[in-house]
């Protein structure tokens, strides 16, 4: 082989069982979102750079140092999306979806996002997100709670034990008071803090609480808490929201240091981890953003959304047990092609019943094909030799001898047809 070209750092090739699990994961998440009346939305992979500068915020790490900016084309500068909320909000404004009589708007999405971060386990430069955005002129608390409930439902459906952290950032006025208190608090210590934090003190002091350099530092632990700066209306909304979550049986941890890495959040913010694998970090997070639509030139419209990182979810699921079923049936033709038409018909009939059926290469020996069935997580193995058909149940290891008469019907009874 000559000179091989490798994939860029921080990207992955997805194939085989992992690709299968990825597809399955997206389908499971989609199905749950549909139960909440959400519809799919797709937006461009790249947008005008100014969308993210204005939308995500110039003081965030994501826009400040992590964007993939494309070479300018004429008068336009484009950036690969680092997240979806800004693009979806732009789409709602541009297509006047806010004028729909059917509010709230409820969207779900999935696809790649790009951030120029230092690659490590669970941190890539091209990764994939699955998320929702619920939007309304007057977004009620029960719709806000639905976004959180959906995220928790989905984690449970996947076999993850969710640990939900929640905080309330409050209205613009509450945040302004909190901001001022943080500046007063951190200013005397600023010389001892990292360069990013010195910058954050001026641009967005809330983000100091999220600093990786001084995480767990007493200075951060003893910093003023946002909850002490919420006005009466904010406090009431937060309590009502928590009461809805409690009524839904959703457990949460109040974390008044949780600020999240994007500038647009206003009210509730939340993050979900796997309780049994906290070292994986947040599997997903989100919050409410009441000012984003206005910032991007649209009407007064509020939103709530969250996104899961799909690679992180897959990492978590690898330990939550291999739940993804593989094939329903692997078939081996030991007649070496003599019965190719009959076998073609069997595979076709079973596939039309919704079963996942594959055939081993016809030069494979019985032992090799059985190992292949195990690797592909097949439930059943069928082989044909001169004495007839033999069906092996790979979980019970029971074997059934079958003649050609009513073969499909017998197979369906034993395997269980999906659309039968
Ligand atoms: P965020 O948009 O920053 O709230 O991220 C939402 C989720 O996306 C996180 O909880 C992670 O699971 C995932 N995520 C964010 N950045 C990365 C990255 N660089 N690589 C892989 N997953 C990421």
C-alpha cells in the first residue's frame, strides 16, 4: 500500500456494529420525540459566521476559539455549525414559522456539529448531536418541563440512570444583578486567575463558574449563588417548574453553579449525566432562551431545548449493556449454490416480513459461519445441506430440523415475523 491519508484529528469513521448502534440510537430518540408531538427539522451544516457570533455569543469559548471558519467566499464568511439552536432559530425567523397558528413549534434534529477542541475521549472536533427545540411567543412552564421530561425519558429508555442537574439563570434583570455581584466578588482575585477568566470578568463573568482551571476551587465554591439574586417572579416560575418535574417523578439536583457554555440561556438550564459513569461528563444539556429570537432579528419569542452528544451517549451505552439486537437470521448455503433460487426466495420472503436477514459467503464452513452469526449478534442461524434445512436458536442453542414444505410459515412461527 502506498501513502495512506488519515482522517483529521478529532473525527471518527463509523462502521459495523457501532454504525448500527448509532442508527438505532437516533431512531429510539426520534421515536420518543414524536410522542411529544415534535416534528423533524434539518438546517444547513454551515451558516453565515455572524449568526453564531450573535446567536451563541462572542464571549463563549465555542465562538471565541472553537469555530471552524471556512475561507471567505466573496462578501460572505461562513462557519461550520458548532450547535443547532442558532441555525434553527434563524430558520424559524427566515421561514416565518413563528406565524404558525399551531404553537408551540416543536422540532427535533440530529447531525454533525464542529468545534475545534483538543481531541480526547468524548471530545471530538466533529461530533453528532441529537436535540429538540420547543418555541412559542408565550412559552408556558409545562412545555418547558416537557423538554426536561423528554430528555430524562430518553435516557431511561436507553438504560441509563439519569442524574439531572438543574439551575435557574433568571430574567435579564436578575442576571444583571448577579453579574455585578460576581464582578465585585472575583475582581480582587483576578490577578491569580487564568487568562480566560480575566477576559470573562469583562465579557461574561458567569462563565468563570464554568472555568476548568479553577473548578472545585474554594473561590468558585464560595462565589455568590444566582438563586440569591432571582426576583420574585423568577423564583415563583422556578418553583412551579420544579413542582411539575416532581409531579412527573423526575429526580433532580439543584446546582446553583451550573451556567453552561452558551450565552443565550435565560431561565432554567439543565444537564444530564449517567449516574453510574459521572466521569463521562454531561451526556447532554439545554435550557431556556427567551431573547435569542429577538437578538437574531425576529419577534419576541421564547424557546427551550436540549441536545445530547451522540458519541457520549454511545460511550455510556457501551457500559449500560449491549442492547442493540443484530440480525434476526444468518443463513448459510452448504449446497454451494445448487439451491440458490430457493434460498433467494426464502431470504426475500423473510425480509418482506420485516426481518433482518443476511447470508454468509457461500464458501464459509459451518463453524466459521456460526462464529460470524455470533459476531453479528444473530438470533437464529439457518443452514441448508443435502439433508434439508436446520435452524439453530442461538440463545437456547436448540436446533430444529425443517423440510421444504411450508418452510417460510414454520420459520416465521419459530423466529417471529415482524409484520406477520
Ligand atoms: P452543548 O451544545 O455544549 O451544550 O453540548 C451538548 C452535548 O454535546 C454535550 O453534553 C456533549 O455530550 C456533546 N458535546 C459537546 N461538545 C462535544 C465535543 N467536542 N465532542 C463530543 N461531544 C460533545
